[in-house]
């Protein structure tokens, strides 16, 4: 049994409890922080030592000298992780910025559910986004769950959520905002504006592709030409964007390798786009990607101020020479264009002069957000949010004007199409399209890269007829969006959409021509006559 050991002399006398851990090995009773407890009486020390020895025999005793702190355990835990590079760069931010400041000095066995809840509520009060705080807690849960397996004294995970506990009223207020989606026409308008903002047809094809396939952002920027086939778009890889600006090539999310059935109009759209671009591989992975960024390489970029300084004019004059040349004299125009030619601005850049892949934030600020909301987002002090200004012309929706004095040059601004729409929102839109046209869940899950792991899901299969109906329904949505867009204006400032609108108008004219109407009527009467005769004979 345990015993009391007298320590100190005179007024500083105290007792400590000693208990047997193993033959020849004795421990001292300690508090939760690992400090030796000093008892005033011999009896108290003996009782505490006896209780500790009983715990040793029962196997419930914790040898605190061998229990690591949370920080020490995390250091060992992190060393054996082998995750995707994008995950490896995100975890340290959470661990160092949100977990270690609170739990770092605590013994890992001392972390209780109460500690976790207090920490969680403190994170919510900062405030951080709810999704972010839940992500921090998920990583804490993961670490402590591994600690339960690694440390014998760790009997349960204090970060595990209790089911059906806590306040029920007001939970809806903590939900993340619902994803903004639009319609097929809205997607077409956003794609048209994206092309105007970038000055290329590429962004039009890209946004239409996402809207009618639902592919993820990483799958979009990593889509190689060889995976676009008449049978469909094969998703074999994606590019993960790292914080240092580089891209990591890896498998699709959750290994969702798949082939997406492609409507004929989309395959022709992508095919025409690919044929117009030189098959230059990207320098980082050697991929011949379908979509490239709109920005020039840094060493090739020429600012408007540089052109103005070379030509001896103001920056606003350079903008007028490009957008409204009739507003300045012929002599000034010649000086500006000569400066542009001297600096290498004149002409369409080749594919190898563009940045290989879109940066997600650049694409959001420069393309998708102004295209959907009609406003360029704020970029901090001195770069407040401002509307997209355009110069109205013969074709709609005009020409985008950028620069410091764009408001003075513009004649109109864009109205919102779907304020708050994001690139990922177009993937949500595709899911809504599939729901609207009645796509079977098994085919919708396959197309979106989701897996139905339920038992009934194992008995659901995709039939060829389902794919045929899906492609036909998506083509119908596309034709309907073109008709609605043509009703707004028969022409477009975007060359590729302008051609599509003219083809649509010609097809409608041919379909409604008198000769075709007469032929269809005759065929319909003949079919009805045949049906009548067959019934009469029966």
C-alpha cells in the first residue's frame, strides 16, 4: 500500500504521498499540472497514496511524467503526415494560429470537453466565419482522435461532438449563406461579360463549359486537350493552387475520375476554341491545357502609364486612343500607336505569352465577380469597389472601359446578373440544371463526381438512354438561352457569341420559312392519313 513521506523541517514540514508503480519503482502524488502535492498531515498523504496505488492496480492510473503536452504531441503527429501539398500548407496555419495558443502547454490528457467548448466559443466571438471555425475544430478532432490511439492514458476524444445536444432554436442563423445561382440565360450573360472583361473569347468558352458540365475549378484549369473527346470530357486530373503561386498536379477531388457526357454544341465550341490556340505546353507541367489565363507574363506586361510616357501624352489619352479614337486628333493617335508598337503592345499575344493558369483570386476579382455583379470588388485602401463602366456602341453590351478616368469616358454601367455568384456557384447551377430537367440521381452523381455510398445506391445504374436524354435536355436549355439573349439584342460585342447568335437567327429563319412550313404540314397530314388507314384496316 501507499505511504506518507515527511519532508522539510520546523514550520515548513509537509507530507507527500508515495505509491508503488512497479517493483522498485515508486511515484509521487501530483496535481493536474504535474506538481507534487504537499499535505499538511500524514493521514491525508497516506490516503492519497493508497488511492493512487489502487488506480495503478486497476489500470486507470496516469503517469503524468510520460504524457506529452499538446504541442509536443502535435510536433510528432505532424512529422508522420503525408497529405496533399495543398492540405500540408493549410494545416500549419490552423495549428499555429488557432490551436497551439490555447492548448499548446496543456498535457494532452488534461484537455477536457469543457476546454474545447470554451475555445470554440472564443473562436466564434472573434468573429471568424462559421465554416472556418468548424474547420479548425475538425483538425483538432483529427489530432485528438489519433492521440487516443497513440497514448494509452488518452481514453476518449474531448473534441467529439455530442449528438442532439445544445440549443436548437436559432441554428439556422449559423448556417453559411446559400450559394447564389442563376439561370441558363444568366450563365450565358455572365460568360459574355467575362469575355468582354478579358478581351478574349477564351473566358466565354470556359464559363459555358463549367455551367454545362459542373467541373470544379481545379479540373477546369487542369483540363488537357487530349481529354476533350466526342464521347465526353474526361476528368483525369486537376491542378491544386499553392500559396506560393505554383500549381500542383494531382488526381481529382476524392478520386472522382469520370467522363462527362458533352452536348454537341459544347464539343464544337471547345473544339473551335482549341483549334485557334497553338498547342503550347505549360512550362510547369507540360500540359496543353484548354484554358489559359488572360494576363500576360510579368516580363511582357506594358502599363498604360509606360505608353503615355513614351508617347508624351497623358494616360487618359492612351485610353481614348484605344477605345474612342475619334475623340483625339490624328497626330496624337499616331503617336500613341507608334509608342504601342515600339513597346510591343500592338498585335494579339500568342499562347505562350500568357500566364499558364488562372490564379483563383485574380479570376474572381478580374472576371467572375464583375461579370456577375457589375462591380469590380475592393482591393483595399485606394482600390475601393467601383462599377464596370462601358461605352455603348452598335453591339450590346458595349465595350468595357478601365482605368482611372473610366467613369468620364463611359456612357453606361452594367446592371447585376446574379450578385454574389462565384465560379463554384456555376457548378451549383449545373446541379440545379440537372435537377430541373429530371436527371436520375445516379447519373447526376456520376457527372458531378459524387458517390452514393448507401445500400440502395449500389443497385442504381446509368443506362445509355439516360445519357441521350440528358444531352438532349442540356442542348434544349442552351438553345433557349440563345433565343432569350437574341431577344435582348440580336448582336454581341463578343465575336464568338455574335457568331452563335447569327447562326441561331439563320436557323430560326430557315425553320420558319414558308416552304418548310408547307412541307411539315404535308408530312403531318400524310402521317395522320396513314394512322387513320391503319386503324380502319384493323
